[in-house]
C-alpha cells in the first residue's frame, strides 16, 4: 500500500510538470479509476475536459463516474455530450444503453 501511494505521488508530480498535456491527464485519470481512486480520477477528467472540451472519451468517463456516485442527471448529460461528439461510438452507445436500463429499473422500483 505504501509503495502504491509513493508511486501515485510520483506520477502526480510528473503529471503536474506538464499541466497542459491532455493525454497525460486523461491516461492518469483512467489509471486512477482502475485502482478505485474515483475522486482523484474525476478531478483529472475535469482538468482534461478544460483542455479538450470536444473529446467524447472524457465525457464518457465522466458519465461513468457520475453514474457510480449516483448522480443520474449529470451522468445522462455527460453521456449525451459524448454521443453528440461521437454518435456512432459503439462503446459509448453501449454504456449509455446500460445506464438507461439501470436508471429505468431504479425509477420503477420507487
């Protein structure tokens, strides 16, 4: 655990040295999410989206984050933005479809 924190801290410092590098922010955020560090990943995706507003992958990942923390309205808005940018992206379409199915199920349970 201590080694993981040191590694994350080192990566954080390296990424901070290149604050305008969208790809670095995006990739780092994805790695953080894979490790379950969702809040930090969210911070990085938000930073990346300020650098590259028209990237569907960022909006898709933000949608997944919002879905994970139970913010359905924000998740749907992010999915719609991603699909507006890449309407034929099968990965985003699949994520959005699964989200809608889960969201409908939750609404029907109430």
